[in-house]
């Protein structure tokens, strides 16, 4: 009986072993995951250096009164567009008009005095010629004529000064542009001593964007611009762009045309300005933005940012070898353009890297590469950025 029991146990073990073998044969290893890959190549890209900027009109004229009086009339409103010569304000002119009228009367009096002195000279001239009277009387009459003529010239000058002063009561726009905030109300008593101007008129056909660089940025910046002198380097700075507050790019490019002569001791920075045309009057004085200065990089190795991952402030890619096995590699980055890194070292030209799906990978994993065109990847990345 015991012998038959042993045979039964042995048969059961053999059966179980066979079943386990069949199960193992049915459990095959999963296939390598299909992942998109790109083959690296060199290319030419443009990177942008950005600097905060403040935009101002090329001409910002403070409108101040030249005479004292009550502000009788305000012809414009805050933010209005005005043309050169257009009336802005009028100061009560009654007092200054009286000065002008008085100067006119003085001219008439001086003119009459000239006529009287001229008549006297003409009366005495023949008497002196015929030696009826002494010549000294004629000289006296001529001196009186010259005095009357001088008085007339002085009266004319006084009239001109009075008219100029009268003209100051009507304040017109010195340039075409936008009116700023009007700091006084109609009826206010104003004069030359006011701390605030009546308003500011900004000429906006061209706009200046002011920006600054630190000392380190300044030397790095000019090291990448051709030219022997600072003046030559400024002329060779490529056309710049203005990024507005909504992150849009202003349609017209600008030109850097001025650099401050020295660094500011307090901030340690040096100031630049770039000029932009503003024919459509889209830019206004006081707006902010960013100046974008382009730098061209030729024959540089480009790696899509999507094909990288970060670990402890270092950037890595997964390189694919001939056996479709992946290996993580740290890359050294020198710049970024349109979602692509400019790589100095870590990977080489012609090397294949994984483009996406990196979160599922580990060193040594095998994948099924799905080849993508690097050109199309870079193009799509640039379009998205």
C-alpha cells in the first residue's frame, strides 16, 4: 500500500512540474516599447538676449505758462492727439492786451515826434544855408530828430515785447503728439513758478526704448559684436525687437543708437536706447516691455528641449546605441532658442536620442526606435514657441 502511495505522490509532482513548464513557456517577455527618436545634427539658430525697457517719445515737451493769470480755457483733454500749432490753453489776456494797446499809442506818439523834429530840421536848413541863423541851431534840431527816431525804435520794440507777452496767453502745441495728464483745472491761477507743468506733449512718430545692462552683461555683449571701437560695435548691433507687456512682438524692428558714457555708480549698470518707428501710433510714452537683441549661432548642435530631462539641476538625454539600448548622458548647454538647446558637449553630431516618453525609461532599457525627422521636430518646436 505504501508503495502505491509513493507512486501516486511522484506522479502528482511530475504533473505539477509539467504544468509549471507549460505556464512558463506561455509567459513570454513583453516587446520593447516603441518610442520616437531623432538623429542629432548641427544647424543655425538665433538666440535672444532680453532686457527690461521703458518706452518714451523721442520728444517729450513740458508745457509751462510764460505769463501769470487765470486759466481761462482748456481746449484739449487728457490723452488727446494734437498737431503742431493747435491751441491747448488760454490764459486771461485782458491785462496783456492793454499793455499791447499802450505800446501802440507810444508808437504813434513817437512817430508824431519824428515828424515834428523833421519839420524843424527842414525849416532851419535854408536859414543856415543863407547864414541867417547859426549852424548850432540846426545841429540841435537834428539831434532832436535823432532822439525822436530812437524813441520811435524803442516804442516799436516795446510793442513787440507786449505782443509777445500777449501771445503767451494762448498756449499751442510745440510738436504733434499725445497730450499727457492735465494738472490744472479751468479757472486756476497759474504762473511761471509752478512746480508741475500744465501737461506734457509727447511726439510719437518715433519712440525710444531705454534699457540697461550690468557690467558683466556689457562686456559679454560687446565681446560678441564685431568692431574695434565702442562706436563701431554699436553700429554693428543687429536690429532689435520690442516685446510688449502681453508678450507679443512689436511689428517694427528697432536700432540701438546710443550708449551712456559711463556706468551708474549706484546701480552698476549702463544705459542704452533703441529707436522704433511708430507710424501707426501703437506705442505710447510710459509703456514697458523688453528689448530682444538677436545673436546668430552657426553650425551648432541642437537638441530639442522635449528630448531632455533634469535631475539635480543637470540636464540629461537618453542616447540610443546600435542595439537599441538607451543610456543617460549629461549635456552641457550654452543657449536656448525656440524650445531647443544649443549643446556644447555630452552628445555628438549624428547621435540618436529618445525624443519623448523619457519618464518610462531607465539606463539599459531596450526600445523599438521610431525615427523622426530632426528638421520637422525643430520646425514644430519653433512654431509652438
